[in-house]
C-alpha cells in the first residue's frame, strides 16, 4: 500500500521508503537549480505548490476564490484558459502511484484524455526544463500498462504564467523513459554505496 508524508515529501510502499520521480531526477543532476539563489528558489517552490493546490481545488469544484493569494490569481487564470481552450477529460487529479517493477513512486498532476487521446499533463510555473520529458515518461509509466505509456499516451507540460497565459509543450521522445530508468539506476546505486 502506498502512503505519502507531505512534510518530508516522502513516499512509502509497505512501510518502506521508495524513491520518487522528482528526487531521482534531482539526485543525478537532470534538474539542477544550484545556481539559483536559495531564497528565490524557496519562493518559486512555494508559489508552485500554491498554484498546484489552487488548480486542484478548482478542478474538484472546491475552490473558495476569496482564499486565492493575489500572486496566484494570474496562474489560476492561465489554468482556466487552458481548460477552456482544450478538450480534456480528467480521470485522475493529483493521483499518487507506485511502480511495482521499478519500485518508484510519484504524483501525476492530471491523467485522462486531452484532444481525445490518452494523456498525462504536468502543471509547471517555471521555465521549461530538459528533464520534463523524462519526468512525464516516468509518471505515464506509473499510470498506464508497459508499452502503452510509450506508444499511446501523449505527454504534456502546461506552463502557466502570471499574466494569465499558458504554453503547452508535448514530449514525444520515446527514449525519455529509458533516461529516467538510467537515472533511477544511478540513484539506487548511490543509495547502496552510501553516497546519497
């Protein structure tokens, strides 16, 4: 059974901690924000979490507009615009999952259909990152059977802007999951050798 500790941002399967997609990519340097000022990074992370939460509450018809921080309003407007302008059917919102074969976990922002096709959508508030392809492939493989994630599922990142605009990027490289698995192998090797 999969459990999640939100304070430590840690996933557990059967009581044992398992790596998550974000930690794996960070540990091998595929997402590197070391050049970013720590205070700026903390603010960006807090903003990203607040935007994700506002979008989640909106999609679940549970958002109290009076609680939305003015700094988040533009990002939420961008999400609403994306929803208005795209044909989507969400099956899962912020769904956690565990991969029994590769023993990693993660939370997919949205899974379901976009433009009539099986799709995974990851919500972003920062600039596009090269590792997003590997990240979305890892999430897709948590939610679809082996092979389907690579052949049938369309993977997207929707970058929300404070201006109320969005930018949708599709990730099509079939090697993305292999890149993630390579990172996972290194992550596990470092853990087994006391280097994490």
